[in-house]
C-alpha cells in the first residue's frame, strides 16, 4: 500500500528554520508530482508547495521566498525547507501524491 510518513516538525522561534521530510513507499516520488499541505487549528487544509516529476516547483504566495521543496530520488523522499518562519506558519504539515491517503502529518509550532 502506497503511503507517506512525514517528520521533522517541532517548536521553533520566529525567524528560525526547519526541514520537513516526507518518506514515500509504494510510490515512486520521482515520477509524480508531490505536494505539501498544512492545516492550522480551525482552518481548512491548504496547499503549500509542489514539486513535479521534472523538478519544477510552485509555492503558495504566503510561503514563496521562504520555503523550498526538493526531492532525493535515491531515498524516495521529498523535503520542505522552511526558513524565516512566522507564527502564522504554525500548523500540521502533510505530504501527498497521486492516489495517496493522507499521512499523520508533522506538527510545526512557531513561537513569537
């Protein structure tokens, strides 16, 4: 069964950085568009960033210039490098791809 496992979240002060990881199994992340989403308490899940099979990246306007999505094909893992974090980035972050169920996500908390 194809699935992803997110990790790397934590508590960080505003202005800090975190790198999230998304380990995929049962799906070749290098052949698919993979995406990061996030959901803050009381809010709907929102798209954050995507990386295509060709390595093209796109970002939500709220994170553009601060976040970077990348992929390690040898480890079938997608990353989200998050810099200059803000309290409004606090959320559970999820990784997904085609026909994948949502994973458990990883909590990111940014203190002011």
